[in-house]
C-alpha cells in the first residue's frame, strides 16, 4: 500500500500546481483584456509656424491659422503600445509679405496631411498620458491662385510628426482627449505671375504647423 503521507503530499502538490496554473491563466487573461480599438473626434486648431525663401523678389510668407474637425483611429498592440492614424483636411490663406513687389495675395490652398504615429500609453487611473512619433504625407490640392498670380503649384510633402496627449476616462468606453502635435511640412511653391510681375517665382516654404486638439473618444 502507498503510505498515507505520500498520498497527502501528492494531493498537496497537485493542488498547488493547479492553483499556480489558474493564477497564471488569470494573469494572462487580464493582460489580454484590453480594448484594442479606439476612435476620437476632435476640434483641431492648425497653427502654421511658417517661413520661406522666395527667389528673385525676396520676402517671407504668411499662412493663416485654421480650425477643423479631425478624426483619428487607434489600434493597440498591447496595453501600452499603439498606432494612430490621423485624418483631416484644412484650408489656408497664403500671402507673400515684405517682398520687392510688396505684399502679394497668393489665394488659398487645401492640405490633406494623413499622419501615422506610434504611441506609448501610460496606464493606471483615469488619467492616461501618451507620447508618439511618426510620419505624415501632405497632399496640396484645390489651390486658388488669388488676384495676382496666373497659377499656383505646390509639391506634396513628407515629414516627421511628434505627439503628446492625455486621455481622461469618463467610463470604460468613453473618454475626453487633449492632444498636441508638431508636424514638419515643406513644399516648393511655384507662382506663375507673368501677367502681373512678368516672372515665375519659386519659393521654398516651411509650414511646420502646431496642431492643438480637444475632443471625445470611444474605445471598443
């Protein structure tokens, strides 16, 4: 016969192993039980930090600030690591200032700058700050040349983006959001002004806007 002590010891070992495996399974389940998707809708202030090198006539550039609605979609690979795609389009008035020909109204242009960032989210509590960095591709379209130029052309742009933000949980699904981004944009703008100025002028323009967003989000 098997001694009673060995039977009791075996049962204790079995129970301990079972408890350990259950605890590990629970820990793994808890680590995987996070919302992988979230969307945010923000009101976004787009404030250019512009500068330009304008050939022939010199001067600088002034680009207007714009306020737009913006949508972003975020996917979480883990509780802390996520990727965010930002979608929005914005219209800006453009003026060449302090040139040899004075200030020149260059009309307006639309920008479509989809931006993809990789983020680190700090967890714990209702306040959840995050940091991110990534890349944007800016498409310039529907340029209005204004009253002076015969035609305006902008080259599309690729640049870096840096991000810092804060989510504030209202419940398990809904949250408020504040977000700051610095996006680096550069374009070569070609101004065909042969009628008014008798020349075609090329400008190397840095736009580099600061994006300030306030909004609401939903995770699922």
